[in-house]
C-alpha cells in the first residue's frame, strides 16, 4: 500500500491546485468558489522516485452545517487514513479562526502534520506566514501551488519519513 498524503484546510486555500500539481492532472476542480470539492478525491503522485497517494478534500469552514458538515466529515476521514497531512493555509488571507480550529484538531491526532502557507507569489512570504507559527504546528512551509514554487522543499521534508 502506498503512503497517503492528505491535503486539508479551509476552502479556497489552494488544496485542489496543489493536488493537480502533485498528480499532474487537472482532475480536481479548481475555482474561485469556496468548497467546490465536496468529497475526497484520490490521485497518484511521484516525487524523487517515491510514489504516494494524494487525497484532496473539500475543506473545513469551522462553521459546519448541511453540506459544509459533510465536507468537514470527509476531511476528518482523510486525516484519519493519511500517513502525512499537509495543512494548507492562505498566506494572503492570513490566520483565520477556521485555521485555528483545524490546528486544534491536528495537534491532537498522532500524524505527521506540515503547515503549508500557499499563495506566497508576489507577496512577502516570510512576513505574511509568520502568524501561522502561532498554531503550534512547527515550521511553516511557503509555497505557490499555482506556480509550482516551494513544493520540492516541502516534499523533501514531508515525504522523508515515508
Ligand atoms: P481549494 O478550495 O483549497 O481546493 O482551492 P483551489 O485550489 O480551488 O484554489 C482556490 C483559488 O486560489 C483559485 O482561484 C486558485 O487559482 C487560487 N490559487 C491557488 N494556488 C494559488 C497560488 O499559489 N497563488 C495564487 N495567487 N493563487 C492561488
Ligand atoms: Mg478544492
């Protein structure tokens, strides 16, 4: 069984964009509409000759009712079955209450979790990512999923234990 890497975070932080990058597909729906990917989506990826499964999720809004509750549930299941969790946050939006809620859950699960600040293209990544250290989940990896930036550095570390 290949190792499983789950992409979790609020809607619209760039999970599907990263999924598409990692799997070299345009399969995951990417849009400006938050919450479009409502169920888990699986793809296969290879990095540095390591193969792994990537799981895209719909997102956790922190205000779960109706369809959002279903999405959040799917994300929790994805975390459960993952070996590594990439917790995406939006460097442009900054630290949001929903990020804090997800962090609280991730601090309790016994998984390798990496905080990934996406969308650092065209902004000062270091200063815009600094707030995310307050979540207490360690190093904040800066990427621009849409441009493929920072992903190798993230995977070098993130896939290391696999
Ligand atoms: P998801 O809801 O977390 O799956 O987010 P999506 O992958 O659908 O992306 C949400 C929006 O963010 C889309 O408009 C993307 O084009 C945009 N986006 C994703 N990655 C980046 C990035 O690296 N830089 C910028 N500037 N925008 C991005
Ligand atoms: Mg998505």
